[in-house]
């Protein structure tokens, strides 16, 4: 009976020891996690690119629809506007207002483009700084291991 109890205690201790991963297992886990991280990162980057492409194409579609509607409106009202000189003058004033609105929209979009460029450059600088820190970290870990 004491021998059976001792065998059980030994078996329990062996299981506890087996539960603790060895150095080789930990290294293998780390490699697998890094591979998995790389795959997830690549998928995330690809997904972000698809979202950006979709948003860009959607914005382009909205602007093209506005342009088509404007051209259709001009075409529909042209014959009526040319019927009298008062209507023609009013039509020309409307066209000048439309041109001015388009110029203002263009200025807003150029400003937004510049802001986005500045933000992109700022994020790129931060990214490069973080890459330098990562390199330094890996070098320090390597030196520490040696």
C-alpha cells in the first residue's frame, strides 16, 4: 500500500514535470507564433489595401455620378436657355456659379490631399523610428543571448 501511494506521487510529479515545456519546445512555439503573426499581418495588410481600394473607387464613383448629373442637367436646360436672351443670361450666371462651386470643391480636395500626404509622411517617419527600435531590440536580445 505505501508502495502504491509512492508510485502515484511519482506519477503525479512526472505529469507536472512533463507539463512544463522544455527550452526546445519553447523555441519551437516561438517560431510558430512568429510564422502565425507573419501570416496574420500579411492578411491584415491585404485586407486594408482592399478597403482602401474600395473606398477610393467608391469616392470616384460618387464624383463621376455628380459629373454625369451636372452634364445631364446642362444638356436638358440648354435648349430652353437659348430660347430668349433673359433665359440665356440666367443660364450663363448658373454656369458661372457651377464653375465657381467646382473650383471651390477642387481647392478643398487639394487641401485634403495635402493633409493626407503630411499625415502619411508623419506616419512613415514614426514607422521608420519604430523599425530602428525593433532592430536595436533584436540586436540587444542577440547580444544578451551570446
